[in-house]
C-alpha cells in the first residue's frame, strides 16, 4: 500500500492544515476594538433590560419576574464580561470580527438607543 500525504493510519484522507498566517498589527487592533465595542454594547443593553421594573434594585424580590430578570441579567453580564477578555487566536477570527463589527455595531448602538 502506498502512503499518501495527509493520509490517516486507517487509509482515509486527512485534512492538511496550512501554517498559521501572521496577523498584521492594524488587523489585530481593529478586530479587538470592534469586538470589544460590540460586546460592551451588548453588555449595556443586557444591563438596561435586566433592571427591575420597580424603583430600586433592592425591591426586586417584590415580584418573581423582576428577580428572575435580575438573576438572568447577572449571569449574561458575567458571561459577556469574560468574553471581552478573550481575544481571537488566528487571522481568520480577526477578519471575521472586522466583518461582524461593521455589520453589528450600528445595530447594537440602535438597540442601546431604543432601550434607553
């Protein structure tokens, strides 16, 4: 049996991964900024929506709906805060955040204005 490049031991062709491409500084900065702005804007919308309908946060226990909204908002905001600190790893992820940022940041800002 002849061996082929990229073949697995069981004979099925394997996926050959290319060498990781270096990420330019401009692409890295722009993607990290777009990603951070988008996630922070989602955080702002989540905080605003999860606030209790009553006067203060301390009266959230008055109605179960406010308490559930507050707890879910806290969980989502915690997850978003962790996501802000995780950066993309490869050039393709950086390029993806450029495209997503250009499309989603204006929508997220409209949502912030709409919820306020």
